[in-house]
């Protein structure tokens, strides 16, 4: 048993000290901090970047109400009346004095029409703000033409009140669903990238030792089965080390900037308080998903003798992870779809799909428990089968052609008995 812990600690320490691990962790932490502070970063660069728009008002009546409308929306666009003519205004835009030129006029119904000129039509933000402001001005002018009062206009555009009521007992409220969606969304990415990255690392570790013939020395003192599980646990501890750092920094960084995270992404995926059970299930399905794919990666890695063949051998495993992730992304918008429920019991999809359903829906206790049981049984069966393949696979050298090598590895395991 001492040899098991020696291999485990060696796998962990050798990886955690590598420059690639340190650099990757630091860069990822920087990205996490940057993303959680994105609102502040954008605000810093935009604080003194108010855009000036030259306006030629052919009617002499539209500029003022448009300016008032932009003030109501807290727009940073500055509209300046330009009287020198369209040619001179276009030249001023080309020279960078203005960001764009807005020409205002009215149509046959005496309602606003406009032309917006800028150096590139990729300037979508300013165009959208101006279009929205002009739409409000047009609405007000049309209302005045048919003698609608402000109260009547407000009533006309007031959204229809539709209350959503869930008939299912103990169903999540809309606020709880939004909060759960945020955690599920983030942790699905964590599970996806962790499985791909660390399972690949295990396969690469085994293939590297085989290609350097270190395996021949190891198997003389430690059984291949101990080697496999020592490497799985060693890389597992490595992944936990990195993930604890990333999630810890990300959590505290988001908490610090929670007040500024409004609208867009954060209006859909809330990051408020979530239930303890959702977090517990996240940890359980992450760990079980890791061991499922790590065991698969370990014995697939044992079948190759060259590092160049690793990616080809584990491609089907990677496709399974990608398929599960894509199904989970779809399930975020429709978590109670029948095919999502059915596929959540397929072992290779269970870590992501069952966790997504637990987070988004109020499921009876037997469903996640059944999912956990399926994963445990799958891991045990895969570990038994994988250990037998691993035991023969580590003794195989030469070019790896296909998954037919699994049969050869099993035959070599039997011949040793």
C-alpha cells in the first residue's frame, strides 16, 4: 500500500510543480478576475469617451426632443447642431471631429425620418441608441396628431401583466430558478472543462511513462491496478487544487462586484443565494463524473505507446463529454423535456444532465439518487474492466491501430494469470 501512496504523491507533486500548471493557473485566475470585473473595466475605458454626433435638422424641430429623449435613457451620446452643410459635416466625421452625422427630416405624414452616416456601419451601438430615441420621438408625434394624452399613450404601451403560477407542489419560484440557473451554468462549464483537461492529463501521463519505458520498472514493483488508481487520485487532487483556487477567487470577485452586475448575462443567470442541496449535488456529480471519465482515460492511455496517439485514442471519450455538455446547454432552456430526462440516466451524460435537472427542477429524491447509483455502478464496472485492460495495456508496445488493441490487452492480462 505504501507504493500506492508513493505513486499518488509523486503524480500530484510532479504535476503541481510544473511550469505549465503554474502558468495555466495564474493565467486562468487572471481571466476569472477580469471577467468578474468586466463591468468596471468597460466603465474605466468609457468614462471619458462620450461620442459627439453632428446633427443637421432640416425641420429645426426634431433635435431638441431627441436630445431630451436621450437624456431620459442616460445615453452618453452628445448631439451637436451642425449648420455648415452636409459636405462639411461629412468631412468633419472623416477627420475624427465627430463620430457620425445624423440628418433629420420628416416624411409625407409629418413623422421623423433620418439618415445616419459614420466611417463604418459596424458602429452599431450609436446607431441603435439614435434609432431607439427617434422611435420614441416618432411615437410622441404620432400620438399628438391623433390627440392622445400622455396617460393614454402610457396605457397603450404598458406591458400586459401575465402572472406565472406553478401548479407543481414545492416548485421553484422564478427568482429561485434564475439563481439556480446561474450556478448550474457555471458549474456545467467547470465539469466540462475539468473532465476534458484532467482526463486527457491522465491519458498523457500513462502514455508518457510507457514511451519512456518507465512503466517496465514500475510494474516490477507495483501492480498496474495500483498504478492506475494512484494516477487517477493524484490527478484528481491536482484538479481539486486548481478548481478550489479558481472557484474561490471567482466567488469572492463576483461577490465584490455583484451590485454592478446588472442586465445582460447577469439578468438571466442570477448569482444570488442558492440552496445547499444544489451545491452538494454539484460536488457529488462533479466527483463521480471525474472518476467515470478518468478511469476511461487511464485504460485508453495504457493502450498507446506513443504520445502522438493519445488524442486519437481518447477522441470518442471527448465526443461523449461534448455531447453531454451540448444536451445540458439545451436543457437549461427546457429542463423538463422528455429526451433530456431519459438521457440523464445514460452514465456518460448523467454528471451534467442530472445535475442540470436537479438544479433547475424540483425532482423527487429517487431521481438524483438513482442517477448517483447508476454512476457508482458504472464507475465500479468500468474500473474492473479498465483495470484488466490497463494491466495488459501497459505491457503493449508498438503502433496503436484501433480499439482492437483492447482485446489484445485483455488477452495479455489472461496470459499472466
